[in-house]
C-alpha cells in the first residue's frame, strides 16, 4: 500500500483536535500533560495508519525523536541531583539569604527579569540562568510572600531574553545557521523586536510590583526568614563555588554535562565543610530523593524541599511523551502539509512573517520541541522570503521571535517541563512569561507595517 501525504484540511483539523485534547485536559480537567499528550499521539498515529504508514516506521520515528532529546533529559536529571545537593550544602539558602537582604518587594519582579537576563546572556543558556539564579530568586519570592507563579514568569522572561540575544546560545546559532545569516548580524537585527518586548515586559512587572499586595510585605517576616536561614544553614561564600563553576565553564563554551558534573563534584566536596557530620550516604540519598526541609517555617520548607533525581521524573516523562508525539507528527507529515498548504498565502511580506510566526508557534504547541520549531519552518519558508524580496535575516529573526521565545510558554514542551521541575512550580507560570507572547505580536506588527524589515540585496 502506497503511503499518501496528509491533506492540508485534514492536517488543520488534526491540529485543532490535538490542541483541543491538550487544552481541555490541561485547562478544564486540570490534569498533568503526560496523558493528554499520549492520547494526542494515538490520534495522530491512527491517522498515519490510514495514510498507509507502517507501525515500524512510526515507532522508528518516535525512537529517533526521543534519542535527539536525550541530552536534554540527561541535563535535567543532572540538574535535579545538583539542586538537591545545593540545598544540603547551603548554596540555595545562601543565595536566598543575600537576595532577601538586597531586593525589595516592590522591585523584585523587575529585578528578577534583569538578573536572569544578565545570567543568561553571559552563559548563553536560559537553563543555566533558571537553575542557578532562578532557584535562588524563587527563595526570595517565598520570603517576600510574592506569588511563585509571578516570580517564575519574571525569571523565565529574563532568562529567555538573555538566551535569545547571546552569541553563546545554541538556539540563536541554530536560527542564524538555518537562515544562512551571520550570527552577529542576526543578533543586531533581533534587537528591533527583542528590546521592545523586554521593555514592555519590564513595564508590566513594574506595574504589578507597584499595585500588588506584596508591596506591603511585613519586613519583620523577612527578618524572621533570614534569621531562620542563618540558624539552619551555614551561609558562607564557599557554597557559591559550585554555581560559579557553571558560569565560568559556560563562558568557556564547555559542554553542559561536563560542566554540571564538575559543578556537582565541587558541591559535594563543599558539603563536607559546610554541613559537618554529613555522610556520603546522606549525600547520595539527597541526590536521589532531594532535600526535605524541616525548619518549622512553612515558606522556607516549601522552597527548600526540592531537587533530587526522582523529583525530575515528572519533567522527564513530559519530555519523553512530547518527543514521541513529535516523532509521529514528523513521520505522518502534518507540519509539512500545514506549511505547504499556506504557500499561496505568501504574496505579501506581512503574510510571510505571520505564517512564520504561526508555524513556529504551532510546531511548539504540537511537538513541544524548540529546535524543530526553528528548523522546520525555516527550511519550508526560506524560498518564500526570497520571493517576497525579504533578506534572510528577517527569517532568522522571526524564527527566534516565535520559535525560541514562545517555546518557554508551552508547559508540555522540553523547556516548560524543565522550568516546572527546577522551580517547583505548576503550569500557571506560563501566564506570567509575558515576553513569550509580546515578542511574536511585535514580529507580526513589523511584518505588516514593514518597519525594520530589510529588503533582499539584488546583488
């Protein structure tokens, strides 16, 4: 039986079905994303059978997709182990303690955005910024009685901005390579959308900070939390050596797993000094099950009862089933059918930009994988930019505007699973990751107004 290509109409309907399954299950029934993703994968696979695809081919595509995502799974597992040890040896308590001394409730959200943006720019990794400064800032948020969802949204917004404009970022390099544009030319062109999106995000968080209940946080409560951290943990600069290792090695472009491994080694060594009497067995138990805080202060116990390999299994399971769904979608050819189906719509520059944005967001929402959200639309729409007399750097910028940026707001995506597991937060964080929604809108506005769009050099 010959394999047939999916039609554009059926692909649209199937996409709506997948979005409906995920939306109703997650938003209405408020269930975890894993089972809805599995149900969606079954629906897409069934359509694949109707087109003539064999199970073996679908299975191989799932395995191939999962294999491509295994480095992210290993990094997530290593970060879970590392965060547990960071609480045990005092790293997270130390960063939280000094954060409580330096930050004010009114400006906390804006400060969180800026701090994580800087950390992400210098390391080239939103994951590094979230798992280091982000974890510490969540501690400060608990101490100031600030909504954890708002705090996580601010952390994510800053980290994603930094990752987007850093020449060290893998996704930034991928977008420029996909569109065949010089990396620094790509970053300069991105500033036209990234900076206004960042400024708008800062204004929103500043407005929230000045108009929310937590501006009147009882300073005596902060003093109590600070005192509890000081009494229960050994707060010393020595505990900051491990995160410092991550920053230094990231600047040297060392691979993630070796970087995290060396950071973990340093964290374990410092534990014997900062937490005297701790046995190696206790360290291994914490590495697996995470740290359980029993300080008697609810907010601190809630913050510091985190980490461990087992604590990351929720995020790992999301990544695995999302990648499996992505593999099926690729095998069946739904993404390609959708992009090819709108080819006739691409006669205006604004339509080209809008199609790119919707394609990137669609791949993110259906597959949950940011690399594919850059590569697939980039490859499919490259010729459309030439026909519309648009320079390739417009393509590379738009791929980031809706690929890299929007990906973080998809809770069932790889980065979304990482955010929820690392920051110990639910899917509600996505509602406050404002930059993820502002950036694509600005990209579309520029597309239809022509503002900052660069024409193709006839030479």
